[in-house]
C-alpha cells in the first residue's frame, strides 16, 4: 500500500492529463531529448522515447551505470569524459553503446563477431582490467553451466568494479530452471515448421528438444534457462559479487517506471 501511494504521488507530480489518457513528460537519459509517453507504454521492452526509441530497460541501464560510477543519475550526453574508466558491454544496444564509447574507455563486445568476448572462456590478460561491465539480458542465453559466466565476470572486474546487470527472472521458486542442461554438439533446425534442438553426446546419443523459446528470433537468442530471484542472488554471491542492489524504484524524470512489475529489474553488484 505504501508503494502504491508513493507511485501515485510521483505520477501526480510529473504527469499532465490529456482527456482520459495520462501522459508522462520526461527527458530521455540516453539521447537527452524531451519526450512523452503514455504511462501504459512505459514497459520493459516497448520503445517509449520518440527520439531514439529507447525502452525503460535501456534507460534504466544508463541510470544505474551513472549512479554507480558518478554517484548521481546523469543523462548520457552529460557524462564526464573519463578515458580512465574502463568497461565492456555484452551485445549492448547501439543507442547507448556508441555515445558511451565516446565518453569512457568502453567497448561493446559480441559473442560471434569482433570485438569478441566469450564470458565462459576469458583470457588471462583480461583479468582485473574492468571498472565496470554491462550485461543486459544475456546470461539467460549462456551455455550451461552458467556459474562460469558469473565467476569470469568477477575475474574481469577490478577490485570494487561494478557489474550492471539485467536478466529475466521470476519471483517464484528457489532454483534456476535449466531447459537443456549440459549440451555437447548441438544444432538448431527446422522440422515440420517448428524449430528443434538436436544434441549429440560423445557416445553418439542424440537428444531432441522442441518447444524452444527464442528472444528476438531463432539462432543465438535461444533461451537456455529461467532464473529465480533467489537463485540469481546466490549466483552473484558465490561468484564474489556483493553489495547487490536491485534498482526497483521508478525514476520518472527519465521515464523509468516499472508499474506493478517487481521482477527482471536492473541490478548492480560489486566485486
């Protein structure tokens, strides 16, 4: 009840009423433009900035990064130029990755193209080199076992380095739901109009999985697991990522509003 009253007060402060539709006027903290959106359109994956097309999740990433690095939430165009701050992103959205690279020593990396970063197989010269890392909706796609990804994240970070992180997770249950477990030699193919995953182990035994879930389209976006909030917190802790903060509060100034959603929220954790 207290949270609802708080949200209602914030909305009254920053909204104007147009007919029967509540419109939130805000500054996009990625492109810096003033824009507006229906409150009902402010959701995790819906583009709500008319200028750059950013979503709530994308703006939240920049909000969390700024707060953790500079102690205050800044719009990206107002980030200080500091090439002494080193960081990487994992397939980050170009909308914030490109301007961020102009401000800080930041590199957006990929799994299948240069510049490459395989978070399950890092090199020794990468260890303890990063002040920050950004991973937005990636770890649900990492091959089993996912704990290697969290452990290597810790290795990449400098002491007190910060991990800015989002991943789909549920509030229900205690364990991560793994869809496939250990895969060996697998491929995804279309069979009778549906995609299936075929995995062949060292003995030549073939397993076949259907009802695959893709995020954004078939291919490397295959969902490997669904985290629970508790299992996710355990993974972070076991990997040595502490001082965990879930950024659940709205920040309406920059169009960050989660409504009644209390899962899959942005997280910051430090080594």
